[in-house]
């Protein structure tokens, strides 16, 4: 999977440039806290298969390794 668009505020909050986030070799899973990876991967696969899933919370990780709470609805 590849990031194709990033808004300026998200890039700023995450500590990456928009070019870094949209680079073809950027692994967007490094933005997900290790404790949230299994849940995010599972629900992403459900999303790709057009299956429904309940809203859930997960943590993002900035370039400086700061955690940011997020909710997927």
C-alpha cells in the first residue's frame, strides 16, 4: 500500500514532510504504534474486502516517537 496524498497539517503533526510520507518506499505502518498494528492491519483488510468493523482506538507514532491517540470510525 502507498500513501498518495497527505494534508499539510497531518505531515506537520507527524514530523514528516509530505514528500517523505508520499514516497514510493515509505512504509506507512511505521506511523502505527506497535501495540496497535495487529488491530489496524486486521481492520484494514476488512475495509479492503468491504467488510464492516466497529469503530476502534489506536495510537499513531510521530517521527520523534511521540504517541498520538486516534479513533477510526
